């Protein structure tokens, strides 16, 4: 018998990849999304409920009629800079919306939840790689909103017998190898797509010297002076979510538990740009810019717990396959658009 999964935020970047992974793995899927940053075409062929977590009646109605075995919760605002400018938006959606989800789940008798969390719950790293027992002191409202959500889930697990796995991942990257779904943000803030969009501009005849790409800081205590970040392919993230869900459905995980997802090594900004040059064959240049406030030199995750407990091993741990799938999507989109 196939298990039935509700995926909130399932029309977004990571959510749409999760929906595809679940369908290909034989699960029944329903997508819940307000389509403010998600895309209807990314989940074409799947059941889609258009609704907003900030309206409890929307999510309660979806849960009541679905007979779901588990919920995967991806719906959230996720721009760090925006969260500093407009924290109310983040607390309203990420915290208030999550509370509505938990309340709706409780009323519908759904007790299994896999939560898309973030390394932003840790704040400034005291050491790297960062393990799950690292102090949690976020430095922006986005991080606090995710930490508040985790704390609510912890209390629901204690009081109402919820079973929750929170997956704290670092930099999601790459796109589905088919090139049929990918990363679409407005505005785009992630490094790999920004570099590849610059490559696309050059490929279309743009002057490399007119680059729009900026590198923030070149004097960090790293091998080449630029920030080190931990990149993980979106399909590897999806596999980890499935493994966490199976652990819940098999009754192997009770209460609240958290796992980091990352490669455990990290790459500098220059290494990312060089990998993009090699994959695209384009002369990608950049402009040096001052450091951004609050940017740590290194953000690298310790994912040994996920490997040991969930049996999770990233299949695309190197930059080149990650970049190659992202370029396949971006170049393909450009061809389709013309």
C-alpha cells in the first residue's frame, strides 16, 4: 500500500524536486502551495491545493480531506536580507504558518512531520564543521523563525505524540538531471545560479568585462580569501527527506530529532566560479566588493549523524555534477524562452 504525503511549499525549488522524487519512488503526493514563489508548472500532473498556511482554514481543509501518513514542510520565506528588513513577514509566515500547520495536523490526526530547516539556526559558527549539538544562536530573523518552528515542533512532540525529523541543510544547489525542473527565484541570491546567469549573458554575446557578478570579500582566512560554503545537490536533499520519512513511517523515530545535511568539506567562491567556467566554457569574470556584514568565513556542516542513522550518502558531493545540472536547467530555459 502506497503512503500518502502532503508537501507544503511543494511548488518551490526544493519542494518541487521532492514531489518528483516521491512520485518516482511510488508515493501518493498532494502539493499545498500559495504560488507566491512556487510555480504551478513545476508540479504539473500532481494534485495541487492552492492555499496559504497563514490561513488556518486553508491548511485544515487540505489535511482533513487527505488522510495523509506524513507531512513534508517546505513552505517558508527564505531570504536572510529580507528577513532583517521585514522580520514581521518572516515571523508571520514561517512561525505563524507553521503553528497553523501543526494545529491542523493535530486536528486531522496526522502525527508524522519532516521539516525543512536550515543551518541558519546555529548563527555564527564557533567551530567548523558544525554538528547538531552546536549552540543555536541565530543572527537574523530568518534563522530565528526556523528555530522557533523547531521549538514548537519539539513541544508538540512532547505533548501530543508528534514524530518530527528536522533536516538542517546548508546550501541547496543544482537541479534535476532531466532539466525539466530547476531553481527559479525572484530575486536570485544563490551563488551558483548567479554565476551561471553571468555565463549565459556572456554566451549570448555579452562583454565579459561588463560583468554583473560580485564577490563579497577577498580577505577571509580561507585558502583563497573568499568565503567557504557547503553545497549539497537538491536531489541528495530529497533522498535524505525520503530516508527520514521512512524512518518515521517504520516507527523508528519518536519525538523530535534533527540532522544536518551537507558535504562536510565546503568550497570557496573562487572554486565555484572556476567550476562554472569549466562546465560552461565561458569567460566568467566578477567584480570585487566589500564583505557583507555577518558573513562568516566558513560554513560547513557535519553530516555524520545523518549518514550513520539515516543511511544517507550524497551521490553528487563534488561541485562539477552540481554545476552541470544547474547549467543544464538554465541553458535549457534560455533555449525554451528564446
